[in-house]
C-alpha cells in the first residue's frame, strides 16, 4: 500500500506577506541611510558660464560714472528788484567780468533819484545862499570895525588934546570929561564889535560845516541811489560761460532770487553718484583715475556730500595732473575709485549668480565636470571685475557664475 508523502515547506504561506514587507522596509532604511537624496536638475552645460577660483591680487576699487562740471559755479541774482527790460546775452555765451547780462527797470528807484536830485539841488542852493549871506555879514562887521577904529583914534586924539587943555585950565572940566567918556565909549564899542566878530566867525564856521556835512551826506545818499540804479544792470561777477538764464522780457524778478548761473571754465571737476554701500569707505583724498584715448588721467576725491538720495550719494573729484584736451561740461567719464591697497585673495569673476544668492552660496563643479553642488560661501569685497571669496572656496575649484534663475532650489545640477 502506497503512503502519501506530505510536502513540507520551509516558509509557510501565511508568513510570506510579512517577510516581503520587512524586506521592503529594510531596503527603504538602507536607501534613507546610504542613498543620494539631493534635489537634482539636469542642465545644458553649454548654457553655463563656468570659471575657476584663483589666487591673486584683489584691487579694491569701484567703478563709477562721473560727469564733467565747472570747478566753480556762481549763482546769478539781481541786487535790486525790477522788471526785465532787456536780455543782452543768451545761454551758453562766454561772458567777461562786469559784462551786463540782463537790464532791469524800477520806477520806484527812478522816482527816488529824481526826488533826491531835487532835494540835493535845494540844499546846495540853500548852502550857497547861506554862505553868501554870512560872507556879507563878515564884510559888514569888518567895515564896522574899521569905522570904529577910526572913531577910537579921533576920540582918543580929542581926549588927549582936551586933557592937556584942561591941565592948563584952558577949557572947562565938563568938556574934558565929555571927551574922556566919548573915548572910553568908543573903546568899549570897538571891543563889543570885536567879540561879536569872533562869535559870528565861530557860528559861521560851525553852520557852514554842518551844512556841508549835510550836503555831503545827501551826495552820498545820491551816490547810493545811483548805485542802486546801476544794480539794475545784472552783471557777470567772473569771466566764464553763462550756463542758464531764467529771465524773460517783462518778467518781474525779486532781488536775491536766482535767475541764472555762471560757470567758471578755468578748470573742471567731475561729479559722480556712488552707491550708498560705499559711503563709509569713501572719503576726501582717495585717489582715482580714468582712461580716455589711451591716456590715463589722475583724480582725487575733493568732497563727499553727506546726503543720500535714492540709494546714492554725490562725490566731487578734481584733477591732480593733466586734463583731457577736449574736455567739455557734461561729458561722462568712467572712473576707477581706489578704496584700499591691493591684497592677496581668492577671486572669482563677477556674474549674474550674485543677484540670486547674494553671495551666500554658489554651485561648485566637480573635477570631471559632470555635476555641480551647492555650497555655502562668504564674499567680502568686490570690484568691477571680481568678488573676494573669504570662505568656502579653494583656488582651482570651478564655479558657475552665470544666472541661477532657472535652477530653483536644487542642490545638485547634472551637467549634460
């Protein structure tokens, strides 16, 4: 009789699902531990700009655009208010010191001059009449004094004569005394006239001096008014070029209000707007230069303006050596402003990657060029050509410096 042999299995069917699940879990754990979990993006290598990091001299400078301006600009303002009567010079014309640019009119000043002239003429006429009158009084006193001198002489002579006759008892005592009294009266009268002559002389001198001072003051006032009239001629204070002129015929302008600008073309400066990022590093005395037509021109920072407007501050540069032959107001020069001394550093070329990363990270290419990995770096100074890498890169490593806008947040790029 045959026996039925039982088929014994090593693993029972009911355990197979559990074993399969465990195997999958084990595979997952191994993948989590040892697998590559970096987010990846495939990129066409031909569309990238790849440059090596290099050890070299970092020249600490910044390039700025500057415009040529006159070394001195003088505001043109009238000294007197008035109405524009005539424009004698147009914008852009060369002018000389003292040349009339605009002629104004002022009816109030004209009336004041006429009144002052009338007052001056009246006062001058009064002074003449007074001097004539005083001179006549002086002559009258001199004439009176001469008459008194003769009268004194006659009465003295009569007195002396009667005195002798009286001693000889040839005349009465009354005749003698009368002659004596007449003589003494003549002396007193002459003395009074002499004193009056002295007082009149002092009074006349004082009054004439006062009148002359008053007249001189009126003449000075007249000169000032005439000078004010001359101030209606707006003149150029220097030799130069009339840059702007804001005055139209018939326009009323107030004194001290700017109506134009005179440019001193004896020399030039360059004005530049610099990013506020550099405001703490830019100071007067820093050297700068620019090149034009294969020639180098040296500059120095002459003034740094403290105000920041729209993220920029203004700086003036002056020449320290020769000037370009064809320099003109308004020309633009590209200036290299030196912020510090050259120093050794790890350098990478400037690129569009900075706009995306802010210099905090960069894609570093592997030696075989097949991949690029994201790496944290720290960028220090920068100039128009290079970034200074303070941390995160070694000389010889290659990095992607072109734009990262299409890379998203992927940590690895596969380069095809």
